[in-house]
C-alpha cells in the first residue's frame, strides 16, 4: 500500500518536472509580437509643409529657411541651442575631475584627432551655418540648420569644407517644403561617415544600413521592421536619447534595448538572468562591420611620406585606403568579433592639455568591473593607433590638419608636422615645445547596432568553453566551463585514478589467489 | 541456504534510479565543467537541472521511506566488527575466509558498509545537493530585481560541487567493484536487481 502511494507520487513529480520544461519551450513570445505590431504602424504627418505660404518663396540663404521655420515653430531653436548636437559639448560629472564641459570642442579622438583649428572642414557635420573657426556664435538662432535633420527630400547636403553651409546646388525651397521627421539618411549623413569615410569610426553604423537585410540589422532591415534611428533614439524637446562614449561621460539619458524589450525578453529564465551582468548587445551582435570594413588601426606616425613631393595612397584587398600620405597607415577589418569589457556607463576622456600618464594612452577609459553592480559586459570595438605628442610637455598635440591653401600650416597641404603643431596648439591656447614624438593610443567604441537575427546570436558555448572563448580576456570572475580550480581538479582525477588502481590491484590479487588455490578452474 | 527478500521493491527502484540519475548528472555536470562535449553546453545545463530536481525529489521520497519503514536504523554505525570487516577486505578475502558479519534482513549492511553509506548520505549527497542548489540559485539579481544569492562566491560553490562530483565517481568505482565480493561475484548485483539473495539460515541459538 505505502509502496504503491510512494511510486505513484514519485511518478507524478517526474511527469510534472518534464511537463514544466516542455511548456517553457512551447510558449509564444507575446512581448516580441506586441513590439512588432507597435512599430509596424507608420506615423503620418499632420502638416503638409509644401502647402504653407510661408515656404512658397525663393530662399536666398539657408538662414532665411531657418527664419521661416522659426516663424511658426517659435521656440524650437531654443531647444536645439541647448543640445549637444549644437553645442558640441555637454556639462557632466567625471570622477576625479568634478563638473566640467566636454565634447567635440575639447576632447581628442583616435581618428582625425580633433575639430579645433579644423572647423571649416569638420563643421560639415555641425547642425549650424558658418562655423569657420573657434569663434562661432553659439547664440545666433539664425545659424541653426533645421534642414540637415528634417529634410525628407534627400536633396539637402552640406558642402565638404564650407563651415557647415549647404552645397551650392541645393534647392532650398524644395527642401524647406519637404521637411518632416528625421529618417535614416538625415542621421546617417553624419553618423555613418564620421572619421572621414563610411564606417571609419563606429564599425556598426554605416551606409549599408540605408538598405540592408535582416542578417545585417534586424531592426533597420528593408525586408524586416525597417525602423529608423529615431524609433529608438527618441527625442523630447530636441534632446536625443542615447549618447556616444567617444564624447559622453555620464550614465544618464542613454538609449537601451531594454527600453522596448524589457530586461526579461527571453522565455528562458536562465538567459533572462544573464541580463544582470551581460548586455543584450554582447550576445545579439556577434560581429560588426558586416558589410563594409571599419578602421581598426590608424598610425599617424607614418603620415607625411611623399612620392615625387606628392601625396599618394595605397589600397588594401577590400579597396580601402591602407595608406594615405595625409593621414598615415590604417588597418581595416570586416566581420569583426567584438572585444568585451565591464562597463557601467561612466567614462573619462582625454581633454586637450591633459598630461599623458600611461602608454598606450587610452583616450576614453570606460569604467566598470565585475564587482560593480552597475557594470555589465559590453561588446566594444577597440581602435588602436598612435598620435603626435609633445615629448617635453607630455601632452597630445592638436595639429592644424586642414587649410584651404598650401602654406597655411595645415598638415594636409604642407606635410610639416612642426608647423601644423605650432598652428594647432596656438589656436587651442596651449604651449608647444617644438619637440614631438608619437605615443600609442587606444579608443573604446561600444558596439550597439547591427543586431543579428536571434538564430545568429552568440551561443552559450562561445563563452562557456575551456579555451579561446569570447570572454578569454575578461577575467576576475568564475565562468562555468571556462574556469576550474586546478588543485581540486587534480585531486579529483587522482582520487579516480587511485580508485581504479586500487580496484584493479585488489581484484587482481583475489583472482590470482583464487586460480592458484584452484578455487577457480580455468580451462585453456 | 534459503532465498530471502533482502531489498524491497521501493528500495530497488530508489537504488537504480538514483544510480542512473547520478551517472547522468556526472556526464552532464562534467560537460558544464568543461571536461566533456556531448550535448553542448546549453542542453547539458538544461538536462543537468532537470536531473537535479528529479534526484532531489527521489531523495525526499527515500528519506520518507527510510523514516516510515524504520530502515534508517540499518545505517547506525557500529564499531564492534569494523576492524574485523576491514581485516577481511585487506586479508581474509584473499584467503577465501568467510565474511566476519552475517547478512540478514534486519542487518543487511556490514559495519564498514553502514559507515560508508552513512557518510555517503550525510556528507557527500548533502555536499553536492546543497552546493548544487546554491549554484543553481546563484545570481546577482532575479526577475524582480531582488538580490538572491551572491554573497557566497560562485567559485567556492562551483569548486566544492566539483569536488563532490569527483568523490562520487571514486565512490562509484569502488562501490561497483565491491559488489563482486559477495558469496559469488554476481550475487550482490542479482540481489539488488531481483530483491532476493541466498543467505545462510540463521541458527536458532544465535540469539
């Protein structure tokens, strides 16, 4: 009776445990379906700007367009003028520095170094007109460029070195009449080409995203959800959600996967729990630079080599410049597996004038550690290279690179480092000793885009593996399957070996004596 | 000699399902540990968890059975014949001497067995079960953002769990070998399969 009850009960428990594990696998992912439904709905504009009399005129200057915009949207320019897109800096708290302003105006990057003294060219990615030098009037509302973000006609482009003014061929009236919410091309015009060409800087943001398939990016795919940048990087009063850690420092106002997907997007509980320490991006962006290569290394020290006194270039197998006299030597890579680091959303930056304390000099140290409860594993692109610095004053030099004509100290015209350094440092107001060298530099770029379809996500055993897993360089914590305690493993193996040997010896002696004493008869 | 029911039906069911689960847990566990590659890490973890819950369920039933039937008394250690039993395994067995203790339904474990199985039940199994549960529930934050188990270092838990697993394998090897030391080399295994074993008749004046 008791036995019967026990066995029946146990069988019930067994069935329940199996049923539970089967049920978990079969459930539909309703959260995801709801999101797909939400983002399938297209926004329809409530105003047709081509019918507004205010815009039915010939605009002579781009500033006239801005005034026309402001005549109806009377306060919007104020929002713009308090944004980092306009100011190229924001105020933030940084550990060890306190409250300070930082941004494109004063930090140094690992590509074209910095905008200072090169504004004429760099301003082609500023949302304003007339930034010819560091004396740009950030208070003049007429210089706000509404069109660069809101043109829906694909007509508007900025001239390459005209201080942020549009190209002279642009039909301003047509552009003014076809404004609307920003689409991919508005954001991409700058963000896909930063660093001097397509995909140079980010690796995960490039022109392929204008028209890609789901394998490249599940969100932006033309044959998929076809989302635009501003679906995730939403804006409130022109303050965009999301920030880039080449210039940002604080863990605020960030755009994240969780803002839509929540922090429990999977049906598998164990995978959901990983989110406490692992970002979505770490598994769902197995590789970046999927279509076109990105710059991984940039050596300024080799710039300036000339052939017959003329600058030249060399191309690599993918057709990218591997050498440019004006910029130095590069290494490009495609389909890159990211590196992984602990990151808590706070960062520091090398600010013009800082003393170089380490080599390689990390231009934007991203803070975080396993012990820090706010830190998670992030995929990053690590860009390495070298940069010119003052060997006496131990600080990076902001050289003057661009100038309209030769003989104006710009390195890209004159190929004279000393003149370029003198001119650049004079403009940023720092001393230059006249002695320069090159220091190794690194820069960290969190990889957040080019999310792959779930079938291509990083699998468990790409990290949970003994050798050469993706996290081989991320140490300081116990990762099952990768890590073991050598002492216990050796002890355990010895215990097994001695058990086997003991059993063989004991059994062997028993058998031998049994045969010898004729307790076992063996007939050969 | 007469045939006696020495292992009851539940006991045999418990023994063999526990053996299967422990071997399966060993295989999947050492895959999670990184020593084997059979199911793939993800499936190994899943199977290991299911098998772990089954083993825990089985152990609960076994504890209940031991208490209700009074069979737990079999494991009370007795040091009376312990020395004799050790001497038997290290000397007597080679000379074909008789077992120093008699197997009966009331006392089916010899003193060395009783002590070994007691250690197995109160040290080894609790070690792997407790570290296993801590391992399974070790996390910084659960679904509701509540910190659960994170004060104990995962490495310590994992290392103790692995140690337990190694000891279980060593136990298994010796345990399987020791089954051959019965009346005949296969009589013990047969008994655990069928429940019956031929035992010497208890003499009346024994008591």
